[in-house]
């Protein structure tokens, strides 16, 4: 049950001695190994984790803890620089790149004594909303997922029963072909082929394949969301440019928080869109998010865009049931009744609004009229900044260098970038360069900047008339199935999935996705709370109250994966 615990609960267990750092680390390592088929990690830093846990335990025994996260396993998205550990951005061009420094967000975790389990999978260079476009393969959502090693355990039980109750003898010619490559590569022994006692009429072949309908984890921080949901880490770093923390949080049934732009340092976060990128936090509960935020937030001398005023820590709400909603004004943006909004998501949204109103809050419809232009505006600005940021990957200074491309420097650039980037990244580079041509600059880039200002002013106008928090869906649907998602390309799916999340990045506002209910298919539905800039205290208090009311069931794999 420990791996289903929240960050707050684990911190308390470490403090009162009911579990020690090394034991907790080993539990998480076994869970990492048993969930490898989900593909949530690109790099597992298990030896580093063991060393960090051992050091943490020694500190705890001597009463010299580094901080609140001392001994707590965490995960880091693979676009944050990590000293001595590969940082690939899930790309071929950065395969093997080992940074000589830590990102500020990583360093602040380590300064608190956190234990790093590994670097998590993502869409290449964080361009996507499904975590499917990684050079290391897609991330799978653990909800309603049939683990092959679990099926092997069930088969072993059937084998034993058959040996006890069947007189058929040896049936060695029957093969149990359910062992996947990911299990073969793990240290788990649960994927062993069974070969005796299987009834002849029993179909034990693996009916799952890449096209099977497992659920998408969301992106681009899908690996981090899955790490938290499965208990391989109790908190994880993600990055959010247009919803890349909130979307996977919604799909995987965890809390995903995007803070106000400038509250968390971007130093060492490999950039996608500098003006939109924000480090984000994924945890099991809102209380856990508060703990992480208070560790990570504040000015960084390495990042001139971070806030210079002293950070005022967010106060945790110990008794959310005592929170009074009197005087709270919740806004419901009418433009978020978008085409394609699933009926079960709409129902969850309506029920949440009714819940707030029933407990004394004022709930009213508001308008954000320029929302309908937001996705087009975002697409243009994103492509423009991507084309600039990707220019550094040329095969010369670091990263992949093409072979047999020595005809000229230009040929080396072209070959290295063609081999190192996938179609999605190359497409955005080409689009960005087109938008930034002299003849197109005013028509596209300048116009998009003007629309971005209008979008930001829409939010400011709503909050200026007394609205405290906006309540919206996080995504159009619950987690979609892989087979459905792959019917369209990355750009189409990103435009669909980001529709409720990317306007918040355009305005630099804080937002949090909180699990609200299960969809008709039994996968999580998240709702999004949006506040004015630097309103994290009120925003997270409201989110914590809502979380307490809905009692969303945490995903537990203890009974499926065994002995943890």
C-alpha cells in the first residue's frame, strides 16, 4: 500500500520511522521494473537512487535531514538538464548528451534530499499531447491496462490448478507467448514462459499488440504522469507549454499544476517556446503540489525571467472541509463549450459547478471572446520560437552528427538535422521559418502577438469584475485509445487536446487539473481551475476543497503487481 500513498503521507512515514529511505527506494525500484512495459522512463537512475537513499537514511538517523523531501523518490522529465545523466528530450539528435550541470528545478529537489528514480519519457522536444512521438516509443496509460507480467502470474496460478486437478499430464508443446520485450529487459521474473499443465482448449496467446486499445497517457509530460500514477515516484517534474502537464494529469488521474509564468525557474529546462514554457508539477494530491511548489518556487539568478519579489509560501489547508466558499466567485467560460466535448466530461463539469453553488459560492457564466483564435495564434507563435530554438542543434557542438556528410558545413547541418529530428519537429521548424520570412512576418508573427495580447486581456477583464477562479474541463474527453489517437497526425491531435489548456499559457496564468470522476469507459476525467497571476494560494485552496469533496479513487497497482 505504501506506493499508493501521497507525497505528504510518505513524508510523515519517513519522519515517524515507519519506513526508512532505503526500503522505500527499493519498493519504488521494484515498481519501476514491473511497470517497464508502460515505457514511462527513458533513463532509470536506479544505482544513483540507491546511493541517494542510503545517504538520506544516514542523515535521518543522525538527525540532520536536508529538507522536507529527504529520502522521497521523485522523477524528472527528460528535458530538464541533469548533471552526469543523459538528457535526450526523447530525440535522436540528443541521444547520449550528458549535461555538465543540473537544471535549477532539479538542483532544488536534490538540495532537499530527494531521490531521483530516473528521467521520464515525453513527446520529442515536448512537441505533442499524447507522449507517443518519442524516439524511445510511446508511453502507455496505466488505467485499465493489462500488464503482461500480471497475466503471466495469473497463468502460473492456472498452471498450478491444472496440475492439481487435471490428469492430462505434460503438455509441453503449449507455449505461453505473453512475454514482451520490455519484461525480458527487466529484472522481474514474472514474465517467464509457462509450459505445462495448460488445458488444451485454453487460449494463452498474447492478443495485445501495438494496435491494441490501451489508453493514451497524454503529453508531453506523459512519462512523469505515469510515474506518479503508478507509484514509481511520489512527485515528478514536467514542463507545460500549452497544457503538457495538465493534459497527462487529467488522463492519468493525478494532479497537474502549471504555476504563474516566472514563479519557477526555466534554467536548465531545454526550451521549446521560451515565452510559454513553464516547469510544472505532477503529484497525487493538491497538498502534495503545495509541498513541491514551496520547495521549487522563487527567484533564480540564472533565469532573468523569474520573479524578483520574495516568494511567499502557499499555506497548506489542513482542514479543507472547514473552508468557507461564501464570497467565492466561480466563472464558467461559455466558449469552453467546444465542439467535440464529450457528454461525460460535460456532466462532470456541470456537477462541479453545481457543487460549488450548493456550498455557497457564486457561479456565473463569463465570456473569453478571443478563445476561438487561441489555438491558431498558439500554433504560429510556437512554430516561430521552435524554429529559433532548434537552430542550435547543428551536429557541430553537441548531439548527433551525421556520417558521410562532409561536402560542406551546410550539408552536415542538413543531414544531422534530418536524421536527428522527427517529422513533427521538422514540420514546426519549416512552418516557423515560413512565418518569420520578411514578407510574412507582419501577417503571421506580429498579428499572432496582437491576438495573444487580446487573449490575455480577456482573462484580465473577467478577473477584474470579481471572478476569483475559472472552472473548465481540462480536455475534451477522457483518455483516448491509442488506435483512435493515431488516426490523425500530431498537429491535429495537439490542436484538439490543447484547446482548453493553451490559452492559459498565452496569458501566463496559474492553472491546476484535478481528477474529478471516471468517464463512461472508466478512465479519469480532470477539471481545470484557473486563477489570476500569482493567485496560487487561493487557486490551490479551491482545488483542495474540490478534491476533498469528490474523493477521486487513486489508482492502486498493489494487487496487480504483487508484493509491494
